[in-house]
C-alpha cells in the first residue's frame, strides 16, 4: 500500500462517548491523512458510495452493549475523562470471522506508514 503518509501520532480523548447507541468509544484524532490514504489505496476494490459515504470518525471502541441500557447506565459511561497519545507506525488489514467463542481476528497485511508494504 504505497502512498501512506509517514508515521502518525494518535491522540485519544478527551472523554468516553456513545457511538451508535450500542458502542462506548473514545475519540481518536490525528489519523485523517492515514484514513484518506487507505481510502485511495482501496478504491479499486471498495469504491466510494455514490453519496460520498460517511466522514472518517476515528475512535477506539471500549465496549459493545447488547440490548438497551437504561438512561442511568448510559449516563454513567458517558464523559469519563481519558487522554493518551501514541505513535502509529503501520496499518493492518484485518479479517474478522465469527466463532462460537467470539470473533477471531487475523492480520492479512501490515503496511508500514511512510514506506512500501
């Protein structure tokens, strides 16, 4: 996957938030250029939707919730302060396969940022 930008810095935070009412996540910032490069590189096999698709929304999923939580539980998980910064040196293409024990994730390709795959 050529044309990936150099190593990036990911900044998590400032706090937990709900994403699509079933996922608790922490926003991730600083990876927009990496996401754009991945979209360009995968365009031949994953074309852009005719409406342009959703914008990149970097995040780290903390939990997925089955069923609906009450407003009190949702409020308790919303807005928990969290901040961290780390270097991102590569991008992985990962396959997800369901199993009785949960999903099994397998790295198919690892592409270093700022260099050839």
